[in-house]
C-alpha cells in the first residue's frame, strides 16, 4: 500500500507567532516518530519562511495552500513556485473548495497549476468535492467525474511522482458534519475507479493516493483509520489544536 498521509491545513487562522509556536510544538512531539515524514503542515504563506527554519532539521514536510500557474513575471499578488521551492516547501494544495468558491478558481486553472507543480517535482494535493445542493440531488458522482476529468487533462506522471486526491465534500468542511467512514471509503473507491477510467488500473493504484477531508477530528479518526482504502486525511480545524492533531496523526499513521 502507498504511504498514508496527514495534511494540516491551517488556512488563515493563526498569527505568525502562533504558527511558529504550534509548529515547534508539533515538531517536538513528532521528533521520534518514524512516520513523521508522512505529516505535512500547510501554514499561511507569510509563515512559510519561519516554519522552513523551524523544520530545517526535522523530517516534517512543509506545504503551501496554493501557487500561481506561471513561474514568474507581472502577476501582482500571486505566489511563485520558485520561491516556495527555495523555502523547502515540497507539497502544494490545489483547488481547495474555499479557493474554488470564494476566489472562483476553475478546474482549468487548477490543471495549469498542477502541470507546474509536477514540472517542479513537488507533491500536489488536488482537492475535489461536491456541495450540499449537488449531494441533495444525488449528483455527486457525476460532478466528481467532471471535476476529475477537467483537472487531469494532459497530466502525465513521471517515475516517482504521485498525485494525492483529497475528497472533501464541501458540506462537511468546518461544519462538524463528517461523512461516515464507510461512505468515505465507497466514495474514494468510486474516485479511484474514475481515475482508472481516465488512465488505467495500475496508474490509479500506484500513482494516486486517495485521502478524505471534512470535519476530521479525534471523535471520528479511529473509524476512518480502520479502512485501508482511506489513505490519509486533510485536517482543518482540528489541526490547530496540538493534542487533537497529534492524536489524529497517531491514529492513522501508527
Ligand atoms: C479543510 O480545510 O480542507 C477541512 C477539511 O477543514 P475541517 O477539517 O475544519 O473541516
């Protein structure tokens, strides 16, 4: 089985000082765990530089919450992959639903970003997921199929590259309404089948990793961890609390 992952998405929740303090504490708590290489911390952009220093000797991974699709140039307010690379960021979240909905990012934009992330040999986490309205109409599968197809157009993976697909139903993000573990497993299996249709079964098995996000916390992590098809979790709110986050990591990675 591919490695499992725990991704912490701190969004825009912490001050610079709070980010550094939390990162240092996580670092100390995970120092001796061999699975710490499977943990990725994604702070806001302004904290990356300080966290890069804090993590310089540990094996914790540093991730970014977004990137622009051009390498450099006149793109006011955008974030350069070259600079992320220099800060030892090795993982990038693409297409988080908050960016898709609030910032109007399209699958076409995410596709361009994905190509650049792979060109730089960084690890992409591609987020997909339906909103409540789509789920209420029972159209989540066709919606996810379309999102996957559009996001993965012309994406080819080189040796040693993989894509993490984070299935994050929008109605479950930050709401406390998490999806039952068995249903998460079924949805991830469906997504894997669709990837196999777009590529083939071998590629779906070996080059893609399927994780879940949406109100993951200490109360539901055990049931999610039981299913080997759930290859990790993307955690928002609960990743901001030291003890909860460590517990989540232990439950799914140990
Ligand atoms: C997220 O930010 O992607 C997320 C899943 O948040 P939360 O865990 O708070 O639902």
